[in-house]
């Protein structure tokens, strides 16, 4: 069985993430979405909230599951029995960072391959950080996240003083 891991903070999960998830799920028998703690990013949502949100958003995809993790990515991938790490690319800047990370991961475990998927052209500009910033200034985010996710982001930002 070919198992893939798609790691990220998913704060919030965007339509760009969903594109990579749906396409990545076609490449493997089982795709595990690893929701990272990553406190350095000052997430808008708690880890448990993000896990629940991702589970809700991917519920229609049969071979995908969601697991939280707070570990080195390669250790997480090994624990899941993964042979593939799926990463999405939006721009050249993403590639430079991801290329370096893939090289380091290769040094840690050469049995696990990193597969890069280019984001759909219409979704390339979407970044969770920008979604939160647009919402904080009262801008429309409905083109970037699901309807339910947009409601939750606006509610949370409104509560936090945006």
C-alpha cells in the first residue's frame, strides 16, 4: 500500500490546500493530512480546531485521513509508514524553500520521496496568511476558502479584534 503524507499548518485550510489534497489522493492508496502544531506561526485556530476543520473539508474523499503532529516531518512520515511526502508549489519562492527542505529530508531518510504538485493556476495566489490578513481588514475571502471556513475565519477574527 502506497501511503503519502501532506503536512501543513492549515490555518485556515484553503481551496489551494483542497486542490493539492484531491490531486495528491489520486497518487497514493492512502493520504494522511498531517496538521502541524507550529506555534511559531501564531495560528488563528487551535490544533484541535484545525484538525476538525480539515476533517470536515476532506470528508468526501475516501482515502484521506487527518492526523495532528508535533514532530520532525520525517519522523512523522516514518511513523505513518509513508513512502511519499506531498508538497504544493505556488511560486518560485515556494520552490526554493521546498527544494531545500526536500534535500534535507532526503538526507534524513532516502526511502521517502517528496512529490511536488503545482497549484492550479486559479488558486496559486492563495495563502492562509493572506486569507487571514484580508479577513482582518474586512475583505471578502469567499474565493479562497469554503463557505463554512470563511464564516469561521470571520467569526474568529471578529472575536480577536481583527
